[in-house]
């Protein structure tokens, strides 16, 4: 996409990821609970590794059985397993738009973990933004007024899993390229996810394979698209495009399942997203100003 501003190219990739994730969740919901999330996670790990392998080899990097900082790569794979497993659980069990409303909490959990585990500093305004974001979660869930479903709990646990992945990657990326991190994260995910997949294995019907493959391929491409988008423009620039997941999910839910989120889901989603976007932009801006002072 030569000739276009980097910010526009980054936004394009983020929009592509939104389409991929919504399409993946919609297809997964159509499968329902026919197949265990353990099985689907294992299949996804194999397909993701096959997709990323050519990119990895194209960089001239050699595959080693135990890469440097192996424990960190193993942590990425382990937390990815948690994120993907609960992602599949939630997406198949709750309305598509409600699911993505809760998924907006991933950056909030990432910020909190960076503060506690990476010892990153946060000012009062950033803390307030994070607290406001989690208040938006309460508006979506409305505990005491609505029964909190297994799907909603799984959606939040998925966000915690992905936030943990982000936190480990932030530390690992100081010495390791993103391609190596993504490749080994998916390669190690296969043996981690295999035991439970075998326990819950149900041979997929021939007519279900296209849907299962589509879910795995689309979710992998969605992840790669986010990575690509951030390489073209800072997270604070492309983060607002992420909100497109909400209207896309609402349209998909309405067309395929005659579902449409109520007003409180929209209100909560907007609060979560605005708080997240503000916190991300503030953190990125402060990091940029720090580099200017050090440079």
C-alpha cells in the first residue's frame, strides 16, 4: 500500500482484524457447543503454526528446539492457551456483540499488569481511566439485575489471558523479534493444548470442517493483522479503529441470530472503549515524551 500514510495503512490493518475476529466469532457461535473449546484450541494452534511458519522461515531464522529465554516463550504459549480457550468458550455461548463489548477490557487488564508486574508507573489520571473502564464492565454485566453467565465470565478470563500474553511479550520483545515470539508461542501451544483436546476429542463431521477451519484461519489472520497495524502506526493511533468490532458484531448478531445488544450494553461498551483508548493514548504519549527527554 505504497503512497498511503502509515496511519491510514495501520488503520486498514486494524479494520481487517475487526472483520476477521467478528467473522470468526459469528461462525463459532453457529457451531454452538458441538465441539469442545479444548479441541478447537488445539486445531487452531496447528493451523496458526502452519500459517506463520513460512513468514518465520522467510526471515532466515533457524528453528531451534529450545529458543533463548525458553521460559518466557512457554509463558506466552500458556497464557495464549488461556486466552484462546476462553475466547472460544465465550464466543460460542453468548451474543456476539456482548462478547466483544467485554473483550474491550483486554487493554485495561494489560495496563494493570504492566503496573504490578513490570513496575511501570501510572499517574492518577491513568488510574482513574482504568477504574472508569471497569465500571463500564459492571454496566454491561449489571450484577444483581441480570444473571452473570458462564460466557461473560469466560470473556473476561479470555481478556485476562490475552493481557498476560501482552505483558510477557512486552518484556520478551526487548531482546526478541515479534515474528519469533509469535511463531514459538503458537508452536508451543500445540503440545500444551493437545492433552485436553484428546480427552474431549470428537471427530468433526465432514460438513463442519469448513467452519472449523474458517474459525481458526480468521482468528489467526486477525491476530497477525493487529501486529501488522501496530508496526505501521502507534497503538494510540490505531486503537480507536478497534471499536468497529462492536457495530460489526451487532450487525452480524442481528443478521444471523436475530440478536441485538440492549442500550446498556452499548453504554457500557462505549465507556470501556473510551477509557481504554484514553489510557492507551496517554501511556503512549508519556512514553514518547520520555524518549524525547532521554534522547
